[in-house]
C-alpha cells in the first residue's frame, strides 16, 4: 500500500473517533520502539513466583498452576467470541471448539510435569503450608464450566432430578457439583475454603452467568439452524471438547493427585479438606456439557473403566 493510501486510511481511522491524525503522528516521534521483554512483560512475569517454603519443587507447583490459569484465560477468550457472535456458522463454531480443545489437550498432557516432576517427599511437606487453599478455588475454571453448558448440567448428580431450569440461581448455585468439595449437604455447613471462595467470587459468578445463561456453548449450539446442528465436523468437535474436559483432563488431574496423596494405600486429605476422590472422578458426578450429543449407553458408562 502506498504512503498516500496509508495516510488516507489513518486519517479516516482517527477522524472516526474525533482525533487529529497529525497529533498522533507527532506522538510517534517520542514513543519508544517495542521490544520482546516489554511486550511480554517478562520481568513482571518471572517475579510472580513467591514460594512459602525453601523446597525447590514448590516453584514447579506454583509455575504449573500459573500456566494453567493463563490457558484458562485463552479458553475463555475463544468461548467469548462464540458467545458474542451474531452470525455464527458451523465452520466458525467448529474452529473455536477445536481451539479450546487444543488448550485442554495441553493442560491434560502437561500433568506429567506435576505427576513426574516433583519429589513426593518435598510435595507432602510444602503442601501443608498451602492449607486451606485448594485447586477447586480456580474461578477461571468455574467460568469455563459456566460458559460451556447450561447450569442444570453442573448440578450435583444427587440433586439434578429435583432442580429444573426455572429454579432460582441462588438455589441452583448451592447445589453445583463442586459444592461437594466443601459442604455437608445434611447440615448445610460449609468449609472455610468454600466460604472464602464464595465471598470473593459468588457475586462475580452471578453476573457472569447472567450473560452466559443463554450464550454458553451448548445454548449457542442449539440456537443454530438444524442443518448446522447436524454438521458432522461440529458435532465431532463438540463431543471431543466434552470428553477432553470432563474425562481426559479430569482424570489426568485425578491421577496426579492420587500419585501424591495416596500414601501407603491410604488417601490423604486435600489441602482444602475436600473429599477429593468423589469430587473429582467423573464416574461419580457424570458432568457432561452437551448431553444430547451422547447416547444413553455412553452417558451410563461415562467415566467408568478409566484409570
């Protein structure tokens, strides 16, 4: 593109927001050229790891979880584009779903870093300093779930039949499957870990789900024309994402936790005090984002015969 055409395009751009092009061009004279470390904020990033102990492998633990949170942010960015799309096609939907699946493929395979990359003795010493923090307190992962499916599919399996889509959000929230990580459903008493998590994020979750109630991936799929819903590539991508998140990634997490917490045949308590085995294993909760894309037999055996 010629210099005159570039200037004309820039003039058009800045006039559209009532700005003077020459002022912005003059500003370029004083701006510094960008470099890699400033663009990525490398120094800031590398100073975000603050261990609580002197055990070297705690750094592995911290950085692994920070990387996971960055990947969750990437997932949410892709889902948001689907949620906000006004003219969604099967091809665009498929592309976005496969992107988020690849992010979860990375999350799944990366558990070997945790499983085989930390000394068990070190882990079981520094983990005591993390009490009462718990991995289930990842607000971004909860948002990924809210943005992926309708709330009914995230309800604790024990209460799913007694709650419908017309139930108030407050009541449904109290019966989400991850409440089991810190709540006695008989007494209603919540653990400190769950209580402080809700104090920080519950209002944010409520606001988040106001938009995603009708714009989550499953709802957006059902809003597509029938021909798009029958698109084989899209259905395959949706099933792949569902299986990747709710079985493959969960089981990689489960097996890693079991590697460190199953000591001498006995299961140690999680740092947040949760009954993590039944909370995590997919065969207990049968979390499925897109239930109608699976056969009754597939749903019946969901999460079984998997180690």
